[in-house]
């Protein structure tokens, strides 16, 4: 099982599971912004101290905390489990 926080800048992955996010309103807000199961996400930027990740989802860039990225299960694009 891999999580979004493990990706590096420029890497792409497919979202597999958001259910580990305990804050339901936050999870719903992420889904409203396009972070949904089976969507493709690319790491646009990682903060120097690792606190924040900038994600490119479709035509949008959003920033999330690395501890929230630890709760988002992914599948690396092009790699089959």
C-alpha cells in the first residue's frame, strides 16, 4: 500500500482510497476540488521542509499538508500491483 506523501515532484499516481481521512468535511472538500477515487494526480511541488505538497489534478493545483497526504492511498501510474 502506497500513500500520496511518498511521491516526488513530477511523479503521477491514481487515487485509490480517501477513506483514511478522519475529517469528513475535509475529505468532502478535497473531492469537490477534484481529488476523487481513480483521478490522476501529479506532484507539482514539495515544500523544502516537507510540510506541504502541491498537487496538479486535472487543470487545478491545490496544496495539502503532508499528514493529510499520508491518508490518501494511491497506485503509481504505469505500475501494476
